[in-house]
C-alpha cells in the first residue's frame, strides 16, 4: 500500500530552524510530499547591511554546514542560495516545478511582510505557501484572555500558558519516519564565508546545544549570579533553531518551573510583537513617545565601551563587546542605567544590542529594553530605577565577575562614576513625569 501524499514536488525552506530533527514544517512537508527539496537562503537584503565581522553569520554558516552533512548522510542535500528570498523562492518554485513551499512561521514585522509578498507571488502561479508553528510553544492568539484580547501582563499570561500546556504541545515531530521522501541528490559545495563577504579568519566558539540538567535543577537559585556558569546558554540555539523549543520546554517542565518561566517569557514577547508590531520601532505605550531623551552621544559612547564608573555595568558591556554574550541579570542593569541614569533613548541601546548579541532576537530584545525603559506593557511604572551598586553587591559580592572583565577596577585607571545614582534617579523620575503629565 502506497502512502497518500498531497503533493509530488515541494520545497522546504529552512529559516530559523537549522535542524532536521523535531522540525514542524519539515515534518509536514515530508509527510505530505513525494519529493521534498530542502533549501536555505543567505538573505542578501540582511547580510549586505551587517558588519563583515558579524559573528552570527559564522554561527549560521557552521550550522548550515552541519545540517547539510546530515542531509547528505540520508542521500539528499541542502541546497544553499545567496540572494533575496522574495525573488529566489518564486523563481526556484518555477524552475523545479514545485507545487507547494513549506516553511516555519516567523513573527517579526519584516518577515511577515516578506512572506505575504512571496505568498502572493506563488499564489499567482497556483503554488501553495504553507507555514507552521515551530519556534514557540504557543503563538499569535493561542493564549488570550476570556474576551479574546491579548494579555499585556506576563503573570496571567503565564498562568493561562501553563493551564493549556499538555503533552501534545511538547511531543516531538518524528521527521525520520518520512525521511525517504527527501529528494535524492548528489552533494553540492556550500558557499564559503568569504564568498558571502565575511571574514574567514574569524574564529568563533559557540555554546553546546546540549544542556547539563543540573543547571536547570539549580536554575532558580543560581541564575542571577553572573560570575557563575549557571545559565543554559541555549538562547542562541533557540534563536536559530539548532535545538527544538519543545525538547527544552519538556525538560524545563520536568525539572524547574523558573527555567520554564524564561521560555514562557520568550513566547510572551513573540506574541506581543505579533499583536503590536509598532513596538519594534516605537514605545509600546504610545504616550511615552512624547519623551524627549537627552541622547548625549559622548555618554552613550562611554556606556558602549564599559567606562561608566559603575563596575557591574562596565563588566557587562565589556563581556558583550568581547564575547557577544551578556548575562541576563546584567542586561537588565545596563539597560536600566542607559535609559534611566543617562536618559538615552532605549532604541539606541536596543540597536547596539542587535549589533553585538549572538542570540539577538527582535521580540525579546524589544521586550527587554522597553521593560527596562518603562515604555513597554509591563505593569511596573517608570519610577523603577535599578541601583547598579546594590545590584553588584547582591549578585557579584566577591567581585569575581567585575574583576574578570574590568581588571583596572580599584586602581587609579578606573574612571569616576559618570553620574551619581541618587541624582540620576530623581532626575529620571522628574523627566518622565514632565513629559507624561
């Protein structure tokens, strides 16, 4: 008996899902097609705007190399292109006589616009464009209030999220069951980093995509201490889909609710960005767009370089500049310092993080920065101002983290505090009050 399939030839377009295993859209393509052509596109409209030292391109390239090898072991291949997907996908669909293009959904405004354009182009040729949920547990309007409006506060959202969660949502997709539907193909060469226009000499080491369960077990007790190696370091893998959110959430559900809450925050921010796309470029609370920020460029430069005179802030910024990573507790402190102590527009900070973070994800970046600035949907108002000195005393009391990244701390070479905390706090509150009255 032959398997019933909907299509003869289809494309599966890898994007933020650089893995074969437990891949929702790929599973649907394999299950419903006689022959599936896996493709990936290095998007020229994105890459052409990046600095040629951008480490994320190396990470993607390494991940594509591994994925390509995985396909080759199964007698197939991942075909990799460089160009604008808005033209590459429709042209490829015509060339290969494709009946449908399968992919996993992306909730960022630019991605939604791109996908709508591609959908319309394919539709004119009678080719289906099918998207699936893969990078989150719950998407769009799956978790809403009783009146079907989106949640704007995390706690009730997370409560509803947990109530709805069951084994169905965490069940892995058995992609290997239909792997024989992959197109048979001879191996092809992967476009090189230098051909993409990026520095081939740059050596980048990324965290492993496996996680020590003891870290999850102790997560609620140790996660706030930046000197300890007690965070999962899985954010970059979630960002590019080199691991499955379902596998990580299943472990979190079994081992530690605090860790699970971090994954729920990720879903929450993705939902908010989808429901309120304006928040990617302006304040979630629109009245906060009235604020006239100080935006002192010299002070911003000192913050960027980690020379503010506040050790925890400086350590965080130097860690970011050197490694592309920053501990989450420290991210909150440096963001609060920029927006409250220096009264610099949160979008300046969000843009800097976007350029530097290996795990940069638009929804979480926007959500975190607007939370710190008080301009987001969070219930806590603008007068929440972190004291960076107290944060350092609480979470790096032995100065291990500070001394690692700021070796001149405690010497004459370390700069004076660029602003006094009490004055800056009162100034920030007064400034916000003036524009929001």
